[in-house]
C-alpha cells in the first residue's frame, strides 16, 4: 500500500467535506455497440504495476495545491519574450484581448502556465499533450463524413509530455471560468473536480478497451444532447445548428465582397483583416505549392482543382495574436465553388522549453501530427508548409462547421456538466498515444487525484487573478501597450 504525502489540517478538512458529498457520476455518451473489454495480458499487468510505482515518487496528493515558487518568472516578462517574434503592430491587440477578462488572460498565457507546471512534480507518464487544453479549446467541427463532432480543436502547443499538465490546465480554466461567472469557491472547486474525475473514470474505462475501440472512439454531438437538461436543449440544438451553418459558403458571404472583375475578394477590416500586396500574395501562392506536397495524393489531387483568388492577413484567437496568419479564398476550376483556407504560423511550442524537443523539426508538421493523433477525426485539408525566411506554417479549412460553447452563459450546474464532457474527451485523446493502463492505475479508484487537481485549479485561479492584475498594471504604467478591438 502506497503512503501519500501528509496533508495540512486545512486540506484534510476540505477533503473530509468533499467525501461527505454525494458523488456525481460523469456523463457517458451512449454508444450503439459498446466496446468490449479484452483479457488482461502480461503487458497490461506490467503497465498497471508501473502506474502504481509512480505513486511512490509522485503521490497523487502532490498534484495540488498550487504554490508559486520563490523564483517564479515574471509573467509579463514571458509575454514580452513571445512578442519579440511577432508582428509588432498586432502585439497591442494581444495585450488588449488578454486584459479584457481573467479567463481571456488564461487563454492567452499558455507559456506562463507551462513555466509554472514545469516547477511541479512530473509523473513521467507521457502522452501527446494538447498543450493548451482550456475550456474554449474544446468545441464542434465537421468530420470528413460531415458529421458534427465534439473534440479538442487547437493544437498550436502540442508536444509529448506528462498527462497531468493538460488535466491541470483544463481544471484551472474551469475554476477561472467559474470565478468569472460569479460562482462561489465551493462551486469552482466542484466544477474543477468534476473535470478531473471524468478524466480519471474514463481513462480507467479506456484501459480495458481494445486498441481499435480506443482509436475509433468519438463524441458525436447528438450523443451530447441527451446529457443536456430539457430546459436547455432547445438552446443547445440552436448552437449546433449555428455550427453546421459555418461553411465556405457562409464564409464567402460574410468575409468577401465583389471585386472589380466580378469575382469575390476578401473584405478588409483593419487591423483584424488586412490587405496584402501582390508580393505577399505570391508568397501565399508559393506556400500553397509547398503545402500540397504535405498532402496525401488523393487530397492533393482535389486541392489542385482549386486556384487561389485572394488572400489577406487575419488576426485570430488570443494567445496567437501577432503570429502571421492569413486566410485564402480559393475557387474550384470547374464551377467556381468557394473554399476558404487558413494559413497559420507555427512557432515552437510553449512546452518545448520544459520538455524534450519535438521529433518534428518543422513546427507546422508538429502541429499537424499532434492534431491527427489527438483528434478522433481531422480536417482533410490539414497540412504544413515552409514560408519566407524559413517560417513554419500549417493550413486548414476556415469555418468548417466550427463552434464552441459560450462559457460565460453557463450556470454552475451546466459548467460542471460541461467540464465533465471535456474531461472525458481529454482522456480519450490521451489514450490514443499514452500507456493508458499505466495512467489509469496511477489515477486509481479513489478520488485522491480529483481532489488534488481541484485544489490546484482553485489555487491557480487565484494566481491568474494576480497575474491579470499585473498585466493591467503593466498597461497602466506604459510597460506594454494595449488596444481594444471590440
């Protein structure tokens, strides 16, 4: 029997309270044919044994609470270092977006949290990390079969690393969202714990599944509707309908206007969508040619039936603001059908300073490879290319039925349910690349890990509050410049 690290009197009291509460089971999407458990073999037994051994060096209780190290790096200095490689005139927009709310600050600061996670115990139980698994990086998108799926949908920071880093970022985002929505600390803790519990429970389920069942597991949005309360179902269905409407045709209507030759052109809206000159348009065309070489033959042949009509520089996201991101309007060579693609610069992952380097030298390929591994199904036009001055890019469809939950509109119960769905989804993504039996055995059957992560999340929510205040002070003092684009 493994002995966990001794707990403080305060922690013991909070855990006693948590144990007295009625446990809530995680939502489990219904499956037409459930996966079958496979007989336990020698390898499974070895993995389970290794998972239990890790508890001795990194007890589950040591996953929380968050205590900032005395030599903690200045969070604003981390942001300033990132700004050095970005488009200077766009950096103030990034600061402005991060200054808007504490949740926006968390979204825009994965490099800050990566530095903090590196100062905590590391299980060494590695998976392909999303690297930025906060609540708003889960959402809806279209599978190649045009089914609307729910999954992780941002992989700029993906890199192999300890599974708990993603779990902690998810839980911290839940706690920050709860705090921002005006919930009590107890409600914030419960929601964060729900995410960790859902991750643990589903990982233990996945540990008994066959390899193919794990690989084919996916969350269809119709399954999620069954988990929504009746009084919220109409709103949820409306949200899914809105996501399904986001196609190239919708993007054409919203983002373009007639050009002088009658062909559509991208509508400019500086500084968020900026025109590019003929030279840069030629660069996009050159990058497109390189992108084609990263595609499978069948998809390359499909893309060769399109030609680039126009392109523009576009500001995206929060943390990504300032990186070089373009949108390209293409037209089919036969009937002129539109296709909108996004070309996004891929920098080194924020995790790279703290973990082993990626085996992919090309950062665009790193993003694509990580996305294909983590997602149940990926965009058929996902690929990478090298641009001017050796910059790395990756390509994907724009607005391909993408949608997300509006976190600020969730009440405490809805946030807790959504956190559970995200926790289960993250476990499924991790199980595709990591030793799921090792992780499952480390997590165990009790709620020790869940409570520790919830404690981390609440503490890191308070840290985010302080860091956000530091950014506001830096703006007020003129250390950094911020502009609002709202």
